[in-house]
C-alpha cells in the first residue's frame, strides 16, 4: 500500500467516524486545498475592487495601517477555525462544527449565516470582476461601455461561465485553482514592479502613512471613525478562507491540510496584499480626483492605473486583475456549492434532496445553479438605484458577505471555547492557547459586525442633510429580514424535524 493510499484510507475512516460515506471525489492535494482559499481571498479581487471603500473612508492611512491591523486580527480568527477544521474535516465545515459542539439550533443558524455569506461573497466577487472586465474590454477595443448596464450584463455572463465550468468536474477545479494561486503571486509581483518603476509620479511616505480623508459625516468620531468604516476594504478581502474546510472531503490528509490551507492563505494574503495596495497607494496621481465619482466612475483603482501609467501597462495590469478576479469567482462558486451540498445532505434547505444530488462526475450541479442564481438576484438592486449609487449597492453586498461569513466563523469558535478541555482536538491544534486566541477572535468579529452595517456614504444617515434612501446600506435590512425569516422558520417548524448532521454510514 502506498503512502497516498494509506492517507486516503485514513481520510475515509475519519469521515465515516463523523457519519458520512465518501461520495465526493477525493482528488485534491494540500496545495490545491490552499489554492482555493487563496483564490477566493484573492488580493487582486477584494484588494482592488473594494479599494475605493477604504480610500474614501480614512484615506491612505486606511491602506497603510488598516491592512496590517485587519491581517493580524483575521489571523486570530483563522487559527481558531483551523483547529476546528482539523478536528472535523467535513464539507459542512462551520455548520457541522456548530452542530457537533452546540446542537441542532446552533448548526441551523451557523449554516444559514454561512450560506448567505457564501452567496453574497460570490455576488460581490463576480460584480467586482465585471467592473474590471468591462474596463479591459474597452481597453482592447471592445467598446461596450463601462456604465452599470454594461457591468451588470458582464456580471451575468461571468456567473453563467462559472456555473458551467464548475459543472465539468472536480479535477478541472483543482487544476484551475492551482494555476490561479501562481497567477495571483505573479500578478502581485507585476503590479509592484510596474507601479514601482513605471508610474509617472509617486507619493511621499508621509502622504501614504499620514494623509487622511474624513468621510464619516455622522457627527462624531471624525477621522478615527471614518478609518474604522474603511476597514471593510481589508476585512472583505479576507473572506472565504473557510473554503479549505468545505473542500475537506475532496482533499488528501484533510485533518492537516485543511487547517494549513486556512492559515497559509491568511499569512500569504496578508504579506502579498500589503505589497499590492502599497504599490497602488504610492501611485495615486491626485487624491481628490481618485475620490471624485465623475472622474473615477466609482472605482479609484482603474482611475489610478489609467492615469499613472501609459495605456500598455495600465491595460496589462487591468487584464491581470480581471483574470485573477475570474479565477476568484469560479472558486467561490465551487466552495459555496460544497457548503450547500453538505447543508442540504442533512435536510436543512428546502428541496434538500435536489441540492444534495451529485452528477455522474460527482459534482453537486444543482447546488452550483442555486448559488449562481441567488448571487445574481442579490445584485439586482445595483440596477434599481440611480447610476451614481451603483457602487453603494456593491459596498452593501460586500457588507452582507463579510458580516454573514464572520458571524458563521464566530459561532463555532464560541462553542469551542465553551466546550473547553472536553474538546477532542485533531492533529493540528492550539493547545492551551485556544482560549486567548478564541476570545480575541470573537471580540474582533463583534466589532466588525457592528461597523459594517453602517452606511459608507454620508447621505445614508437619516440625520444628515441630503439623506436619500438610495445611499442607505441595505446590508442590515437584508440580514435582519433573512435571519428573521430563518428564526421564525426554526421556531414554527424546523426545530421539530431538523436534528443536525445525519449519519449516512456506520463506523
């Protein structure tokens, strides 16, 4: 028996202990497991597409100081999650951990927060990809425009493309994500070199590390409060690394590789991402113009590239970013479909049998379609609000994604803390450090969940002159509505029939 066969047997044995037979194809290496999380975090996606959120809220200091701050705090969250991924290597991930540690009600709410976050992050990723893709198409001579109608049409086409590619099979997914990981590393290097040596003008160190923009307009907090709002830029980027857990049933040596995939994703993204956004920030030609919607079309990075480089180099970097974002959206659909498959496998989603069905190639095709359709629906408001407020709809989608996912991350971490020394750790564990790491992680999750329900546009606050409903952050409205419906569903019906994970095989 080869070492690989032995590890596969161990993986299937552990999965059987957790109650499931091996249905998905276990064909992924540890690197592939890291690659999908690294691809979904995608510093070339969140770091660039949501750059304007940070620049408008706090300014350059949000880039210089906010990214390292968020990176360190996210690492605490990732460490706490990695220990759980090692102990319970199942596709259900967060939902399964919460069910095991706290019972069905905790699993129910965690699973729905996770699913909502997964769909929202897929929508936000592919909408961001559409923004850059329309810019690229116009650069290369395909004049479709860059207005919100063009962006939405391209967004719709990207969702269809990602759904079709996901249906083909898991081996293709592994190959695409492996290529994507190296594309991201090479892409960041290209951004740093081109902007470092080719930009027409570079800002001073003082500008990057001390220049502020106060856009809070809420009557208190000033620049400090605006800076906190701007942290959404980095925090949104650091979402989706739970994909390593959701791919556990398709990864060799999952008890170790899923945990390492989470941690390595955060560390590599933190370092490479900081180099990327510092290169962009130093290359800002004019801050006022970069923040002016009439000159940046709502997306400052595109303005910065096109006004600090010649057409060849700006076009090349836009192409690199757009392709990275296409990789990112593809991987997000993959991970979200696996989470939905696992959640439906245990009967938690209406029409569960349909969403838990696998194709002949062992792909949850119906789950892929479900994720893609609802991601499309979530961004329809970007077409309903006035064109000038379309970026606000995108910011709200990033807020829904960030809050939904991080609440789902936090619930099992809390339950693990409550379990204390009774918790049965896997091969990768924190030892006695689990308590301080878990506490810091939870404090951070509470802080960002409060911050990111606030509007990023000053006209979204009712007490500000010029208030308009088009600028209100609909993230809390969406979350309250959906969570309220889920809570009612639980108390009226689900608590009588939903019992948590269902065993499909005896040990």
